[in-house]
C-alpha cells in the first residue's frame, strides 16, 4: 500500500469509533494532520515517504482506539474527586456485610474441620458473592451524583461547614444520667421487668434477661468497669463546661477497648440463659459496636491538626 492508502485506512479505523456526527470533520482534520507530520518527518530524515516510513509513523502516532478517544468526549461515571470516597464506602460496606455474615459461622460449634469448611463455603456463596451488589449500587449512586453536578453545577457549589460545638454542661449531665441508668440495667437487666410489670412478668421473660454464669464472671465485670469509667471522665467536663483534648483522647481509647470487649462478648458464648434473649442481645451489641467503630473512624478521618511539615 502506498502512504496515502495507509493514512486513509488508518483514518477510517479512527472515524469508525466516533459518533456519526463527528466522523467527517475528524476524518478531514486528521488526514491533513497526518500528511503534514509525515511530510515533516520525511524532510527531517532526508528521504522520500514510503510505505515503511508511513507504517512506522502511524504506529507511533497511536492505536486508532486511542486516537479516537482524543476526539471523543470523556465518559466519566465516577468523578476522580470522588474516587477515594467511593473506595472507602465500598471497603466499609463490604467489611460490615462480610463480618455480619461471618459472625454466625464463628459462633457455630464445628465438630470437625470439614464442617467448618462447609460453613465457610456457605458464607462465601451466601454472603461474599451476594454482597457484590453493594459496589454496583455505589457505582450507580456516584454516577448519578457526578451527572447531577455536571448538569446543575450550582448544586455542587461549596458551602462552609459549621464548626461542631462541644456538648454543654446540660448535655454532659444527661450523658452521666444515661450512663448511671445503663449501669443499673447492666448490673441487673431483670430490673426493667420489675419497673414495668411490678414483678408480674412471665417466667420466660425473666429467663430471657438472666445472665449466664460465664458472662457474669467473665465479660460482665469488664463491661461494667468500662462503662463506669466514663463517669469520672465526664464530671470534670461538666465542671469545666467542655472536654479537654487529653480527655477526648482517653475517651477515644476507652471506646476502642470497649469495642474489643463487646466483640469478645458476642463471640465467646451465650450472654442470657434463653436463646431468644441471647440472640437479641448479641444482635444489639453487634449494631452498637459497628456504630461505635464507624463513629470513631469518621472522627479520626475528619480530625485536622494544622502543623508545619518537617
């Protein structure tokens, strides 16, 4: 093929990948550009344009698909600015779904390795594979948000975020009152039945709120002590009207230890004698732990301490 035929074939391959409304203009512009640059290359090398030179030049110019992409509007489903947020939401959502599905597997008493592997296989097919709807949903949501920002730019205009105000004395005092009430319930959950039913509740209700000896001697004292430690931390904050930075750091570390003990409580064994009460309590504890971890993660992610780089 002569150089002109090569250029024509190359341009046709490029134009075929473009919308029909663009093909003629792009083909005309690209043909003129290629011939001009090929002639300049031949003049620089001091020889006539031939098939080998034209083929080498066109290969160096790029694949037709790559060249067509330069003329075609970029199709962006997720804005680059949203890439990190998309990844974080995907990882956190999948981690929660996988952990929630794995928890019953770990709680089962496997009689042999094969039983455990069968249960693990059920978790893989029933939880992991089915949870892949979450990244797909995020792609759709982020794509809609990206399209909305391009369609209505004013909707994405920056607005100053209000600085979060620390809780005042009243809120801190209410927090202490809530902790005291929680300690009463944690020490004796059957107290709730005494208050609301005056001791006339069904025996099954009392069994549902009766601790096992294992929990009473293992996780119970740890949880009671961890919750109790919040009171001496909040009292100085009530007096001062705010939490100091040291107190906030201690509160954060205490919360992580509490999450660890709550996880131990869920995985170790039954909490209540009745199976129904035990399942409900473990489900509630799991939700509380997940909420606490997400809250800590958000706070840690949003923490900014301006300081010069070293």
